[in-house]
């Protein structure tokens, strides 16, 4: 009894959220949704394809430079092999016909062998190697190799170049002069092949990635967005709540969270709608009911003049009851609109208030239910007595309805118990019965409006009104777990309310020191 959890409050921002969703849906329009989803996927695909092309471009540069260097090395190697095969670097120069055959077999214009003993050249008739541009097979840096490769790639066909062989172990070197057209054609052939390969790879990756994005990301996100907009148009329609797909990734968890939020919002809006309908109904009957109660009050005033002792004893209580009924009828409409007047707190005796509630309950149930009051005399509280009386009457009436409809547990007598203790400036009040209690699946929702927990005949507002009145008086109410070994093993309500001493200490802490 010492730990009393405060009642959870319903989401007050649900209508505002629903209105915001509806405004967003009206402003954006559902028709514009399908194509907007392709923006993110399109950008992801563009970035992916760009990176693929960039990687292929870097690989293309490396491959093009390697092709040029390999081609030049092969040209030098072919010239060296031909010269050694025909012994053209010997002391006797080869005949002109043999020199031409050597040059044509290698595909060069001239070959020069430079040794410490001198220089020997094999030259095609009518060709002068002096006008050729000198190039090297092994450039000093990678950037120079790239520059030389692109210089050759975009050179004019028919350009004559002179290539010097790298320094071999022996002191002899070789220079070959040749037409660079075959090298240019080879470089362009490699470029075209890489272009085709790059476009093919980019197209394949684009299709595969687009299909993956569409299946795993784009379609689920579009489903989420479409459902949010559709739900925003009519948030009170529970049929528009998204059905989670069961995915175990982030999108699946988002669907589950969205479903829970939408169900909670739809439930809150349905309750708000019913409260609005209740307010309209009360507005229609409030005037006539107040007139009827006023007429009953006039009749009760005349009863007070009857000399009968019983009438003299009951008439003041009847008048007080009718006064409370008229006042309650007047405030019902403001309660339905959420504008309940603040409580008029004062000191009063709880035991006397409980006896009044028990007398009213016995007038309805007769001797069918036993009422046990375990409250010390002069048990003072600091709250609005009218509010607390309404709370006690609602709780006792619900308990009596449950006992009359379902009976008591384990053959026990039908009984309701009121008990209270003081602790640390607070009063703990327990209202329990011998009935069947609340099902486990309803315990968390019994304080919600229109939740019919005890009888289908009522409106489902008794516990909601009781919880609201207790909260307004600075207290808390909760449904305590049932105790199987307790005689009162049914529903157990625990109410925490301030005592006069506790209220005074709280006020002393709040007021600033003089």
C-alpha cells in the first residue's frame, strides 16, 4: 500500500498530430508521391555509377600506360633480336639488301648500334633519322608516363620517333627510329575496349543495384510514406493502420513502431470523438434535467415541514443530495469540454464521507452486499469532499455491479471493504471487494474513458471520472495486484490523498521564506 503508481495520462497531443498529418497530406498531395521516391535512389545510383566509372578510369590509365611501355619494350627487343640474328653488329657491315630486310622485319626506319668502338646504323634508303622526335620507354615518374602516353594517343598519324633502349649491362646501346602509327592505333584500340567494358559493367551494376534498392529500400519506404499520408487524411480510421511486413531490418522496426503509434492515435481520437458526442448529448438534456431536479428540490423542501420524525431525519439529507445533483448537472457539460472547475479543498473527516457513500450504496443493493469500514474516527483529509464522495460512490457502485453480476470468488460472501492509514503526510485508502477482479488484459486500460470494465450497461466513465477527480485533488489512484491469500481477493483500488498536515508542510516548502 505504500507504493502507489500514478495513473498514466493519455496522449493529449494526438489531435494536434492528426491535424498536422492531415495538413501535410493536403499540402503535398498523394499523387505527387510515387515519383518523389525515385530521387534518393537516382542519386544513389548516380554516385555508384560515378564511382564505378572513376575506378574503371584509373584502371584504364594504368592499363594504357602499361600497354605503351610494353609495346616500346617489344620494339626494342625485336630490333636487338634481329641484329643479333643477322650479326649486324659485327665488324663487317651487312649488305644494303640485308639491312633493308632486317629493318622491314622489325618494322622500323633505322637501327643505330652505339658501342665504345663507334656507331653503326642500318637505315632505309632515302630516310634521315635526324628529324625524328626522341622518346623513352621508361619515364622517370608515373605522371610523366601518363603524359607521354596521352601525347602518343593524340599524336598525328605518321609521326616518326626515335626510341633509345634502356642501358643494358654491356656498354652497347641501341636506338630505333619508327613510325608511331601502329602504337597510336593500339592505344585507341585499348581505349575503345575499355570504354565498352566500362559501360557494360556500369549498366549491369546499375540494373542490379536499382533492383536491390527498389526491393529493399525504395518500395518499403514508399509504402511507409503512402501509409502516413493516407492515415493523416483520416487518422480515426483504424483500417488505415499499417500492417507490419515482419522485416527484421530498420524499415521493419519503423513499420512496427508506426503501427503502434497509429493504433494508439486512432484509439485516442475515437475516445475524443465519443467525448465530443457525449458533450453534445449532455448539452441537450442538461436544461430539462436541471429543471426536473429543481422541481424535486421544491418538493423536498415541503417534506421538511412534515412533523413525522423519519421525514425530519431524511429530508435534510435528501435536500443535500438534490443540491449536489443540481450542481453536478451544471458542471457535467464543462467536464465533458475539459473545463472542470478547480477543487475546493478543505479539511474533512473521511470516515463520515465513507458512511454516506455506504448508505447510498445500501439503498441500491439492500442487504445483498456487506460493507466493512476499517477507518479510524477523525481520519482527516485535505481535498474537495464532494469530489472524494463522487470517487467513493463510483468505486463502490462498480464493485457492487461486479458482485451482483458475477458473484464472489470461492463461495465467499459478497462484501466490499474500505480501509485507510496515514503515512508521511499522506493518506492511503484501499477499496477492495470479494469479486472476480479485472482480467489481466484490461488492468492497464480501466481508467480510460468508455472502457466498460464491470458492466456493459454503463457508459464506461466511472473509473475515468474517479481517476481525474483524484488527480485534481493532488492524489493518485491505481489498481493494486490481487492477493490470492487475502479475504478481499477481488479488485483492490489504492488511492493516495494529502492529509492536512502533509498539505501544510508542502505549502511551507513552496512559500518563500520571509
